[in-house]
């Protein structure tokens, strides 16, 4: 998978939040994907659970804003961004790992209480 393809997935992810578009999430993720947000929490496993997680976020009106360039290495991309939910902001770094079909098979979100700003 080319660097440009990985970066395009990151932008599609941000677009999915801007449009509250669950179909974009389905396009991005593999059927057996794992989402751990934040790292250390119980993971959401499988496309139905992953979509349920994102539908909850969309229902809260969450939007994303990239705060730096994506960084690619191997079959992964890491990217810093802010979550905006009303007056609250959370500084996060997500790491996507891709399978051989170019789908996200793992997403791990790195953030904690110290990364939340009101």
C-alpha cells in the first residue's frame, strides 16, 4: 500500500466525521477490524461493533481536525488530531494498521484525561 493511499484513508476518516457518514466508515474498515479507543479500553471487534461505536460518536456531533501530517511506516499510519464535541476538545493520536486489501484492520487511539481541554 502506497503512502498516498494510507493518507487518503486518514482524510476519508475525517470526512466521515464531518458528514456523519457511516458508509465511509464501512469503506475504511475490514470486516474483522478491531477498534481500541482509548488504548486500554475494551476493544470493539468486527464491523458491526465498530460501526456501532462510530454511530455513537456521530450522534454526539463529534468532528475531527487534523493537527499535523500523517506519519506512515510499514503497514501503518499515525496521525494527530483534535476531537471537537461542543466546548470540549480532546488531543488524540490514532494509529491505523492496514490489511493486505488496504482496509483498516486495527485502530488504536492514544489519549487520556490529560489530553482533554474544556
